[in-house]
C-alpha cells in the first residue's frame, strides 16, 4: 500500500518519534517506583544507554517498541513503502540490541527486556503480571529475562 503522505512529511513524522522517555517506558518506571524501586535513567556510561538501570540489583531494563526492534508479534509489520530500507534498518537495530546485551552481560549486568506488546494490553496501565514478573526477576538475582506479550493480540 502506498504511503498517504509525501516523503518529506513522512520523514519529519518518523524523526519526531521519541527514543527515550516513551509512554511504555514511563509506565514501567512509574510502576517500579510505586513498588519502592529507585533507578537511574539512560546512563551514558553503560552500553546502549538502558532505559532503566537499578545499580543496587546490577540490572538494566530495556523497554523495546515492537516495530523499531523487529519483534515477532502482532504489533510488528514491515511497512509497504520502502520495504528494503525498513528491513535493513530493523536488522541493524536487532544486531545492535544483541551486541549491547552481550556487552552488558560481559561486564556483569543482568538484562531485562520488556516488549511493548506485553504492556499494551490495557489502556493506560501496565498489566500487573508484567510488573510482578519484573519485580520477581529483580529480587531473584537470576540471569537475563525477556517479557513478551501474547503476540500483540490483546
């Protein structure tokens, strides 16, 4: 399907999409804060500048958007306009995600990835099971974890 706006307008629209302090990220931060967790945001000293860092737990949390990180769920669909460009961009994003995770793990950090599809079930609220799982993981000291949704269908 062709794009409904011209190329310059689409470029401006896409450039306006935030990479930090997104709504899903703010929702996770708020839910963690209510449960008593204190954290740092986007520290430049860590690889990939994780969205949320809890130094006390040696944990880094990434809140990934399903589109930008190429998640295999119902929220991701490759655009019909310039599919080669988008496929390559998302491939590079995935490569970078893997490299950042490896670097964090190699330096002793635990990594939690929370996907947008796990959060977008109810409007305006993070589903309790997502936060429960994140809190349990933080307190456990276990290795890396990925929290996914039900294929974005909810």
